[in-house]
């Protein structure tokens, strides 16, 4: 991409640290940095979740207990207690309404409020505008700690539509509002990146006006999901997303030389030797990828499949095509556990092929002498199939002639990592794989220029996993059933949401459940696997379970990806109401990996919310990962589906597919218009990417 994109934006000040904001101390700044972000822009984009109409109830006469009211009053009597006075005895301002309500009393009550502040604010016989929650105290109306109080001449300072933000410990609305007002002062007008025609068609206003209006709503619909304001930000975000995909594609297609032709190598003999028959979907996927590999331009393909559909063998077939022409290929996995699983699986498939795959993990995972030897094999091209973690994109790894990059569990990698991996070679073919099926609308936005292949068929002979829901109150009954199944030879996963016990929540931990299981199953070995363990310790636990030395593997969601124990036939998931559908489906996929009948037991804690109940019912009735993904998108949003909240990949902040799917195609066209004249539109693109895609992260990528 042109270096011109790195010139300073005319919105440069909003990318400054929040430390630049005047009058805001370090204590609150640190909390804001942790919860919202470190940049002024992060605060600007912290949009209210709703607004409250302050002037809907303006009469003391008709006010009911619990109503939010905004009324004019006149102060008659003041009883202000010293700040250090007994907290149970409040300061009380006695007032009456005005005009037709001048005989209706309203007390304004404060507990432990600084007396100087109250003395400065309230004066007898002065009129005020006051807004807060009305209470009926034995026939006398009162407002305790009003939200707004101003002398009547400043009535306009009470917002007609009051924005409400999601708050967190240590930050009040007053403090947050101070941050936001200070941040909004840094907003400036910028060049419009949306075409005039689209602005007119959708009734959009400028980006600056949109942000201002969201923080200062003018009507009750401004913060609705379907509002034109949020539609504008969603549209911007979609355009930025498509441009980032185009940048990725440009990185891949940066050279004009022809792709290597791979058609001379047939996979027929290799496939015949496999210990299983490929499904129709696998055969179709191999053919599509093989066709991509003989095209002039490099491949960009998403291979997605339900749990256990056999993506690895499809990827290996592509790697063999590349291998036979003398070029290198790699598989990059998000965790060492998954990388090692791929390595062992591929190594077993390649027995008799005279091909030795190479495993590369992070520093310290392999002795230095062997690591240097392996790096040399990659550099001189003697190793042609390389498997590893994100260590593969580190600067000290140089490939001789990389032609195929397979990125597994792609939702755990961002666009940056995908760019970095294709920069390891020239005209590198890119195959990204996902075991979490991605809904169509999300696939269009996250992988807009990629071809998509779906694996839906399960291997022949696989049985449907029986899924049931059980209240945690009936766990004794579950224990009895587990005991019977262990005697029949079952291996059981038992998943808990946390590792250690905490007073801060009611979630069952691995620590607590282990004590209870040991008490219940005295003569049965129980292994433990969680993220705080050293990798070797965790792998030993999983291996003991795989070999049947332990009958129960008690774990966190660390086993969600990269753990393959074919003989495991039962999984118990505690606090299942806390998980999303796609994650529950992934966990369920740990069992049912052979032809045995398998069970998934969803333990839940009462009471269960309506949405959680709907999720559990959906999982019980549906075992199609693609259908589950569509449902999960509606229930939880794209950030949860893609795993981006933990992964660092771009998560949509404003796009809600329930309301904004119709914008996808139009946003794609707008992105194409901008990118087709990228030199002319460099400032517009820079602003878009800086705001919505953290564009600076593109600066130092690759080897």
C-alpha cells in the first residue's frame, strides 16, 4: 500500500491519549483506559445506550411514585446539615411548585452532601428547575439527590433527551460526561468519505454531526438500533472493513508474475490410502482449492465447516499439491495445543509419503540449537510443510519460496496477522479455516472478497450427539448417571467457567468442582486442564485422559479447540446459560468424534433469563453449526461469533446485522469507489481506517 496513506490525518487530535484532556486526573484516566480505551477517539465512540425524555412528566399534581419528573419549584425553607453530621439525618430543602401548583410541596433531600455546595446552590425565594425520581413520602412528594438542579434562568441546561451510558465501578455519570464533553471538543470537520448520492438516499448527516447528535440526542429515536445516526456509523464501519480486506488482497496480489501451476500432481493415490472415505463436501472442497491453485491470481478462500467435518485433510491435500511442485506451505494455528494436534495428525497421514513436516512454536518451547536448525531448513527450503503458531510470522523466520498459507481458527487472528503471513512469500495463496461456521451476512463483511467453501457433511458413521439440559439443583442425579457410564467405559469432559473460587460471582470453579467430584468418585482418577497450567502439565493431563488413565477431564474452555479424544463420549458443561450458542456447540463437538453414541449435558443455574433459555433450547434441538451460527448472530452479535472480543481481530462496534444487513452491498460499492482512486482519496481512506480499523497497526507488518 502506498506510503501516502501514512500522512497525518486532519482528525489527528482525536487519536491523542486521553492524558491530553484537561481537568481530568490520573485516577479516573486509568479506569477509563481499562474500560473504554486510551485514545480520545475511544471516548468519542463510547455511544450512549439509550436516552431518557426528561420533560415527559412536568406536573407535581399528576406525579406518581417512581416517576421521572422535571418541574419548576420555589424554595421556601432550607435545613442543611454539616457534611460530617449523622448520615441518617439528611439535609432537606423544602419547596413548592409554581403557578397552578404553588400549593403542592416538594422536598429535596440530600444525604452526606457537602454543606457548602448546598448553601451556594439553594437560596430562599429563588426559583429552580429540578429533575429526578419522584417519591411519595407519607403524602409529601420528594426527590432524593436530584439528577439536575439549576436556577430557572438556566432551564435550558436540563437536556430534553438525556443520554445514558453504560457505567462501571469507579466512574459516575457526572465524571464520564465530563470526559465525553472534553473529548467532543477535539472533533473537527473532515472530508466526507461517503458519496453525495448515498448521503442523500439515506438522509445521512456528516460524521462530526452524527457523533455530536448521538451524545446530545434531539429526539427519542436517535439512539434506537434503527436510527439514521447509528445507520451512518454502521455504514462507515462496513466501508472501512471492506477497504481493509482490499488492502489484504492488494498485499497478496502485489506482484504481477503468474501463479505456479499445480495441476500435474494427482491426489488420487494419496486419498486412496487414507483410513477413511472422504465426504462429498471434502471432495468438492479439494477440487475448488485445486482449481484456485492453477489460476493466474493467488487464492483467497475461506474453508468453514462444522465441528468434526474434516478441514485438516482438505488443507493437507492443498499443501501436497504445493509440495510436489517444490514450494513451501504452512499451517498457522492460534495455540500450541492446536498446532501440535495438526502436526501429529498430518504426520500420521504422511506415513509412507517421504515427507517430514516441521513444527515451529514460540521462543523457549524448543532448545535453541534445534530451533536454529529448523529455521535454517525453512530458509533453505529443505522443509516444505511447516506447522506452527503465530511464531511463524515473526521477523526471524524466512521462507525460501512460500506459496500456500493456511490460517486455522482464523477468527483468532486479525487482518494484520493475515497480511503478515502472506508477506512471507510472493503471490502466496491464502486459505483461512474456521470450525465456527460464520453466518452469511458476517461472511460477506469479514471475508468480502474471498471465495467460501462450506463443509457440512459429517464423516460417515457419526451419530448425532444427544443434548440435554439439567438444573444444577439435580446434580446428585447426574452424579449417579456419570458413575454408571464410567463403569461402562465412558470418558467424560467436565467444563467449568472459571479456574479459582471467587466471592465476586456465583460461578462454579474448577477448584470447587474438583473437590466435589473427588468426594463423589473416590476411586476414579480425575485430570485437570486449564489456562494457568504450564503447557506440558496440561498436555500430560489431556494425554492421561486420552489413554483412559483418568476417566474425567475437568477443564475450562481451554479444551474448546485443539483437543481430540475420540473415545470421549460425554461432556458436562456447567453454567451453560453463560455461554453463547457457537461456543456451546464447539464444546459439544469435543465428543461424538467416533461412531459411539455421545451425550452433551448442559448444567444451568436457576433462574435462567429468557434469552439464555432460548439459547439452551436451540442447542438441544439443533446440531447444524451453520443454523446455530445464524441464531447466535441475532442473539449475541458479530463480536461474539468471530471471537473478536478476546482475539484482537476487528469486532464490529456499530454494525447490527438484524438492522443493517441491507447496507452490506451498498457499503461494498462505496469501498470500491474509494479504493479505485486510492491516491486521490487517500485522506478519506486514512480517516476511515484510523477511526474504525486502528490503521496504524498496519504500519510494521511482515518479516
